[in-house]
C-alpha cells in the first residue's frame, strides 16, 4: 500500500508561457521598474540635496527660527512649528465633525439618502484647495476674527489664546477687520479642515458601514437605543478607521499649501499664539522663497521639503498600518 | 417553498403594524425644545447680556436647545434615551454645519464671480494689455483655461498609462519586486504637491535651464499624480475577485488575455472613477504650478516655450493682486474651475452607471 503511494508522486507541471504572455509580463515589468526608478529618484534626489545643507548648518537647521538667507541664517524651527500648529488645529476642528458625519451617514441617515450623501462627500473631496482658501479668506475670515477676538478676550490667560494687542479696546475702536487677528494659524486651519474633512469622513464611513449587521441587530434587539448600539458595536469596530482616516487626512494637511498661503500673513517667528496674525508653514515658505533663492538656498528649501515629506510619510505609513490592521480589503474572493 | 408561499399569503391578509419609532410626545418634545430655546436665546442675547453677533447667537441657541431637549426628555424617559437624543442632536448638527459650509463655498464663489462671468469675452479673451482695474468687457481668462487643459492633458497622458500599467504589474504579475514597487508607490503618495513642484523646479528649470513653461508644470503635475493614480488603480484591480482570474486560466487563457478580457473589463467602472477623480485632483492643484509654469497674461498654446497660465494660478494671482475688480475675475475663474471639477465628477458617475448595467 505504502509502496503504491510512494510511486504516486504528483506530476510536475510545467506551464510554458506563450510568447505573447512573456512579452506582456516583461513589458509590464519594465514599465513598473521605470516607474520605480522615477519615483525613487525623487526621494533620493531630495535626500541627497539635503546633505550639503545639513552639513553646512548642522543641527541649527532644526533649532534656528529665522529664515535670512542673505545673512546665512537659515532654520526651519518656526515653520516646522507653524506646520504642526496649523495641522493640529485643523485636526481639532475636523475630527469631531468627521466622526459625527460618518456616523450620520452610516447609522442615522435614512437608507434612501445615503448614496446621495456619499456622492456629496466625494464631490467635496474633489473641490480644489484654492476654492476653500478663497472662501475662508473672503467669507469666513470676518466672522472668524470676531470669534478669535472673543476667545482671546476671555481666555487670553491661556498662552495659546493670547494675542499681543489690547483686547479690551472697545469693539468699535478696533481697526477694521481686526488686523491683529487676521491671517492667523487658526484661520488657515479652517481652510485646511475643509480639505481634511472629506478624506477622513469617507474612510470612517466605509469602516462604520462594514460593522457586522448581526451584532448591530443583536444590540437593538436587546433594547439598546441607537446611540447605545453605536457605542457598543460600531465605534469599537470602527476604531481603526477613525484613527487611520484621521491620520491619512493629517498627512494631507501637513502638505497643504495654497489655501494656507492665501490666508496667512507670513512671519518667521516661534509662536504658540494660534489666534495671532502671522505664522508660516514649510509648504508656504517653499512657495514664496523659491524665486530669489541661490543654489545654496534652493538646497535649503529642498531640505525643508524633504523634512516635510518625511513627516507626511511617517504619518501616512502609521495610518496605512492602522487601517490595514482593522480590515482586509485586499482579499475578496468569489 | 411552501413556507415562503405561506408567508406571502399571511402577509397579504395581515395588516402590518407600523412600528413607528416616533410618538406624538417625541415630536412635541422636539418642537417645544426648539421654540423654547429660540425664545430663551433671544431673551438672553438681546435683553440680558451685552452680546452681539450672529455666530454667538447660533452657538448659544444650539447649546440651549440641546440642554432643553435633554431636560424635557429626562422628565419622562430614562437616562439612556436622554443620552441617545443628545448624541442624535450632535450627529445631525455636524453634517448640517459642513453641508452649509460647502454650499456657502460654492454659492459665494459663484456670486462673487458672476459680474465677470456674464461677459462673453471672459471665455474668448486673454489678459494681454488689460490693466487690473479695467472693465469686465475687456480681457478674460481664455489663456488660463487653455493652459489648464493643455497642462492637464500632458500630465494625464504621462501619468495615466504609467500608473495603470504599474498597477497591473503590482496586482497581476506580482513577485517580490512588485511588492517593492508597491511600497515605494505608497510612500510617494505622501509626497506633498509643493515638494513635487520644487523637485521639477530644481531639476528641470534650475539645473537643466529649461524655461518656465507649461511642459514643466505638466511634468510636476504628472510627478504628483503618478503615485496617486497607480495606487488608486491598484486598489481597484485588487478587489477583482480571484475566482474570475482562476476561471479564465482554467479555460486556457494566458496572462495577457486574462488581464485584457477579464480583469480590466471587470474593473472598468471602478478604474474609470479612480482615474477621473485623480484627474479632478490634478485640475485643481495649484502649488506645483506656482513654481513651474510662470504666469503669462497672454494666450500661449505652446507648452514648450514661454510661460503659460492656468486657472488655479490665475485665481491665485488675481486674488493676491489686491485689486477688487481683478479679484472678481479670480472668483469667476474659480467658478469655471469648480464647474470643470463638477463636470469631471458627473462624468465619473455616468461611466459607473452605464457600465454597471450588463
């Protein structure tokens, strides 16, 4: 019996690919490698360009806040802080809105309305950043400065809400449009939040809607209210989507250029007062500083861009890991 | 079989009781809280406290409404219902707020741009020789529209084939190298668009002395869009069921035949949507253009020589000029840009709808 089994080895299959297939595979692989070379060349170029800068300025590149290329004083401390500030404030604005809206679409909205809401969300993701920038600049800023004034008046004792101006000045005596409150990190963050919202919300919504229906029904059958059902089933299930979607949007927010550039009044200062006029981000600095840059300064700008890229890369990678851990969309079999 | 027939006849004879989730008391509570909060807010705002401004009124009104609603519910219902209603109020308020913001964005842009838009020469003229304060009957944004179309067309014709073929390589050919490509592509989707622009500026314009032109801008857009398109296509191709591929191989089809006749047709609606949304993203991207294309005021259809303008850049320079009339032209251009994005979006929906029907 065993002898028979030993003889009964599986026949080795050799599938000879046809010429057509070999051409196809090699052609496609060639294009893939070309893209790999192009894309990694960008990363390598940025990395190599930043070497001379880092050698020249050393660690002071990260601790110096002034950007005075003419005096050879160059550092990204201020813009780095500004970038993080704008992104974090935008996150604070968009995060609650995103979670609540995603819940509305997945669990509160009537089923007939759902496709329409999803479509509007996708459309919002496609609205150009410059349009949101314009809207915040023209429509929102006059109101946002009032809010900023109010907050700084009553909560100015908290350092981040302090504005270096006389807040007790009668309102009709404030210069028109509150210049001390215009172009602040807070107002730029409103535009960035509008960019973050659709990205984060659509990731969250997708994860929320794939929460197991059986468990949801079980919770409802046990007498749970809708919120109790969401709290016990949907939110624990969607935790990876909440964190991952938020971080994905945060990666986008860090690199957001044009809406920030339109709104802020640029200033290279270490500043934690988010309501006060004057801030800068890495991307806004690149967009304004490239024109009159000498080769050395261009390399400094490229280094700043590389640092920005590394930041978004780190955020995106963590987000991708978190989202992938939550669900496995890659394997869909029949 | 008999069971289903039985169920059907039962359903016909039995009138289904509507388990309405809302009783009259619920509705009255809602209305009462709404009216009460409005009255209270008005009283507090105009008579009691020295406050003013619309935002404060709305914020206070919403807070008072939630408090009243919770309080009135708590009179007759247990705590879980109160919590449910507070959360429901918030969950409804958040998308309403964002929806209003989105509507305000679109409407205010269109209204501010309307005066310039209603002159036909906005679509047929360029800004050559037009001073910022000139009437709307002079000058237009034809050069910017043409520039956007040319730049995006070049960028798409570079990025789309490369992106789709790379996606086919990653998902259909596979192997260790393909995984490396996927990792690198995913990493490069994090590349901020301004850095892509700076890269092209540093390499092409500074080092290779290529002039600021539409082609440089198109290359910057392509560099930015290539990883995005490759990744989006990869995601779409990966959800094509593996069983379909196996069935195709089992029938004796080769790799190329399987990809061409099975995988791509199955993925076509998703692929089209992903690519069109990628194009929409390119159309609206501004920051790489600031660095690479220069900004002409005249019509220039040659992407290789002389600066070229584009809609986002036109908007940016118009609004940044500080001249109110020129800024209105910027808003008109923003309306055109929004319409373009919307048209691409509708196209994507249309492709999905027509191709889904078998």
